[in-house]
């Protein structure tokens, strides 16, 4: 699997490809609800979603991380948005799509893409 996310137990992989648009915040609030109810969840930021890896960009992600959610961001998307050298949220794991493919193919992982 990877050091970012342990394998073995059922997990939820939430893939956020949308940026900071108010109408899209519901997906991130759902992520918070998942961790509050005890679900092991990883939120992966890709495409326009990587702008949310910037500290202070989204209060729902602040809470998601505070409550134990794991946050990861796509290295290629960060570079495409000029954020590959930027300061990111604490504990944000920068990974490639090869790692994400492994998560998606793991039978213990449920995937939701937004």
C-alpha cells in the first residue's frame, strides 16, 4: 500500500477534483461526517482540488484533518497549478497517481470521486 495509509481494514477514499467553490463544499462536509462517525477516510486532492491543499483555504478540511482524516494531494496537479513549491497544509501527503491506483484497486477501499 504505502506509508500514507495502512492497508487491511475497510477504508474510504474520497477524491476531490473541484476547487474552492461554495456549492462544492458539501462533499468536504460529508468527508468530515465520515471521520466523525469513525470511518477511516483519506481525502485525495487532484486537478483543481489541489488549491485546497493551501493552509487556511477551507474550514471543512481544517476540521477533517483535526478529526483524524488523512489528506493527500496529487504531485502532478500541484505542479500544474504552480503549487509544487508552496507551503501546504500540515500533514498533507504528496503522492503520484501510481499510489492512488493502488488505493483504488485495494478491495478494502470504497472510492467516491467528486
